[in-house]
């Protein structure tokens, strides 16, 4: 039973850490970040199972993590208004009518260079051509270009 409690505490700690890291950082992991996540995985295993190297202990720890993942996904599915933003985060508008929203970008720890690079990757050369740019909860940027209103 101690492993289940330890796994539960570690799950919620990791959830808080991942939420604290922010959307952009998770979407743009470097090779070092990947190595760091592998190291964190080993540290988590040690903290959860302590001296228990049995299959039963491993099954209990993994089962506990799976339980929380499934429970949160189900909660979000059944009641998206109540749990959606709390579990997965919410989208953030970072450009409106061609103007970058600096306060929102600062809060999301996103630079203007990051925004311009993402726009170029989607074939947009100038942010003035963007009606909306949205930082999605998963860390991806979505761009909606302005409609051509020229009558030519």
C-alpha cells in the first residue's frame, strides 16, 4: 500500500512540475531536456519503489500512474468545463489582428522571435497578416490569417 501512496504523491508532483514548465518549453524540448526527463524517470522510480525491486511493486507503481491518467482523462471527458482547463490547460491568444499581445506572451514565456519563427514555419512571412495566433494547450501555435478583403 505504501507504493500506491508514494506513486500517487509522485504523480501529482510531476503533474505540477509539468504544468509549471509551461506550454512552449514542453513543445520545444532539446536533447538535453530529453536526457533530463529520462533522469527524472529514474529518480521517480527510486522515490516511488524505494527498496522494492519486485515485479509486484513495479506493477503497483505503474498501475497507480495509469489509474490517475485514466481518471483525469475520464474526468476531462465527462465534464470538460469543470476539469478541462485545470487538467490540460487552456489556449492563449498571442496575436490579435496582426498585433502581438506582449502581456500574454510574457505570461507564456514566449518571445517575439519564437512567434515569428512559428509563423514562418507555417508560411506566414509577416505577423500583420495574422488575424489570430493561438498557443494551444499542447504547446503548438495555430495561425489564422486575415481574409483578403481587396476587391481586385
